[in-house]
C-alpha cells in the first residue's frame, strides 16, 4: 500500500509547482500582453490617418507580426491559467472554481477571435491580385478599420475576464492559504473590467481605461506571491482534508 505521508508530501510539492507555474505564466502574460496591447498600437496606429497607419504597418511589418505573436502567447498562457487557478482554488469550492475557469476560457476565446481583425490589416495591404479592384485609399481605410475593430471587439467582451476574477477573488478571500488582501484587490480589478465593459456599451463617454488599471495592483501582488511564496501548505492541507 502507498505510504500516506509520502502521498501527502507529493501533493504538497505538486500544488506548489502549480502555484509557481501560475506566477510564471502571469509574468509572461504581462510582458506579452503589454507588448501586443500597449507598445504595438502606439507604434503603428495613427487613429485618424489611414495612410500613415498603412505606412507604419508596411515599414514595421515584422514588428506588426511580432505584436500578433505577443497576443498569441498571452492567450495560450491565459488558457493554461484557467486550469491552474481551477486546481489552486478547487479546495474552497469545486463548482465555483469551475465557474471561474469557464468565464476565463470565454474571455480568452472572445479575445482570440478579435485578433483576426488585427491580422487582417496586414492582409488588406498585401499584393494579392484581387485586391487591385480596390483603390489604395480604400485598402488603407480597411486596414485602419480592421485594427479599430480589433480594439473595440477586445474591449467589448472584457466582462468575461472581469467576472472570472471576481469569482476567483471570492475563492482567494475564503481560501485561507492565500492572502485575503489579494482577493480584495483582484475583486476590485475584476469589477473595473466589468464596469468598463458595460459603460462602453451604455455610456461610452465614461468608459475610462483607468478602470482597467485597477487590476494591476492585485495582479502584481498575486504574481509575486505565487512566484516567491506559493500557497500556505499547512492551511492548504487543512482545506483539502475537509
């Protein structure tokens, strides 16, 4: 028969490995997402000038593609994080943790779908024969609109991401093996995402990006905690025992 003490020790090592993996993936999403969502648009997009935007895409084609690669890396990490956070928070409430995972996957799926519009901007400026039926100015406008559709589409479904973190924040707060402060901060950040999404739909003039920034304090604290501290093993064991 397997030794219970050895099994318990193995489980504790596994859950700490999950925690460290979550911290690493969180860090990668911040870097990849910051490049793809922050740096790239500022480098390429000229909001009211289709010709200048098209010229930037052609001048920095590899950088433009690299931005898409950053989006892709971010979405891959977010998919893995949906599973890892489910495992980390399952001892608090399995079904609620699964609900958070579903919201997280929906957020990643809708975000990934909008990336098609980003990449299509490059296609509109290609040299395919059938594109010659359009005037250069029309193609430039379509490229600009594609990037704008991507940005608007990504913002239009941030409620899924926000609700995922509201649910996780409740589980973190109740867990006992992760700091309650992280739960509170992540709940505030998630609420900011949900609020901005509905403001974008109902009152666009009030949909400030500041609401999205509310997630950063909790996100940075959570990332650092998972990387360097992990979960409180004694309280984790107590939770799993009950």
